[in-house]
């Protein structure tokens, strides 16, 4: 059964508390129980009509609907909610009163850190709704008494309590989510600010000034702009190589891999395989995973489309550099290890 909203439940409870007496049952020949209303079915069932009772049971989908008065009508119902209780809500009666009044609750005690789970509260709300449906059937059957009115009043209080508890839980969850989100965003911003100088956003004069001061990332960005001939610089392969070499000598592993490429392809400098090999090894030793994976392929002589073929075959070294790249979580290295070679 779907959970009733708090507004609908409250409205229904008010209807139950002040509901009138039932109408007289309609009489028909060749009765069609599937088309009868709940009122007529319950009236017929209370008079001993077994077919009406069966149809009513099927309609309400529960064994809890006993429309005949109980033999011991004054016996207390052990499952009935207690008027004004906050049992199981995870909040104090004082906090409940504050919430009902629209004021902020006090700080939770160690035993009341968080309200109940949504699933538990929704389950109880379903149970409350089921009991209200029983009361509705009793009203229409003419068996709704004083004791039922008291139970319905308790159900109304319970609805208010559950609504307050759910509200508390929603607020608590939202605050916890925002707290975690702000922490993640803050940490991410710190990492970005620390690891990047945003040289790619700089104007030409600003970038050159920073590169001349020895900033390695600025030197690499300057080399790339000369290589592309864009963003304030004319295409200049020699200048691109020179700035990339400066960053390489400063220990920048990414620049060292690019410098190796400049030497191998003779871009901005005379082709030199020995220097290409030197800078590729330097980059790999400084932890650049792309250089490590390329060294693995060179030593393994698995060249694919990008092999330089300037290293002697050495399977032990090939395995060493592959493991280095895998240790950094490099996807291509991992796929190569299991025998897949996409894009190589």
C-alpha cells in the first residue's frame, strides 16, 4: 500500500473523528459484489453475508478488518499508539514541542544523535494509514465506538510526530551532505591551486616574463605556443625546442619526454637518436608514465605505429618499465599486460 501524505492522513483523521452514522444498506437482487461500495459491503458482512465479507476482505486486502464488535470491547489494543509518545523517533518530547511551535530544537544528546531511518518511519506511517482504513470501514459498518475514537485521536498525534521526525531527518541529511560536499570542493580547489599556475590563461608578455624567471610550467607552455604558432606567438620550431629543453634541464619529466621527441624527429634541432634516448630515459626515471610505457615498448620491440626503434631488445627492462607504468594505474600499460593493445 502506498504511503499516504501527512496532509491527507490528518484530513482523513478529522473526518473519522467527527464522522456521522452510516446510511442504510442498499438491497439488490442478483447482487454484484464487485460493483458494491465499501459501505454496502461492510453492512452486508456485519449481517452475516459471507460473500460480502469475502469481497470486503479482497477489496481491503487485509485480514485485519473484523467488522463485527469484539466480545471484549474494553480490552486494550497492544498495538495501538500511545497518545503523545515520542518512542522510537530519536527526539525528545521537549524537542518535539519546539518543532511543533516552529522553534529550533536543542542539540541532540549522545543517545539521540540522529532520528530514525526514513525506511522505518515510512513503514510506521503505512501502519498508521492501515489502521485509519480499518476505522473508516468500521464507521461505514456502524461499529465505530468510543474506544475507536480514542485510538483515532492517538493516530492523529502519531502522524504529527512522524511528520516532525521526518522533517528533522531531512534537515540533518541535507546539512551532512552539504558539509561533505563543501569539504570535497574545498580540498579539490586547494589541489588545483597548488598543482597549477594556470599558465595557459596568461597573456604573451606575462607568460614570457614568468618563463624567463625559471617557472617550468611557463616554459613548457611557451614552447607549446611556439610549436603551434598560436595565442600570441608565431610558429617557431627552434624557439619551441629551446624552451622545452630549458624545462627539461630543470627536471620537468613531461618536458623531458617532449625534448626526446624533438631530438628523434629533428624538430627545431638536428636529429639525434642518442639524445632522444637519453631524455626519454630521464623522463621515465622521473616518473612520467607515458615515457615508462614507451620505454617498455622499445625494449620489447613491440613498436606499433609509434616505435622509435633506437633501443636494443631487452625483455627484462621491458617488463621493469611496464610494471612501473602499471603501478601508476596507466590504462594502456594494464591493457598491454593482459594482451590487449588498443590504439597502439
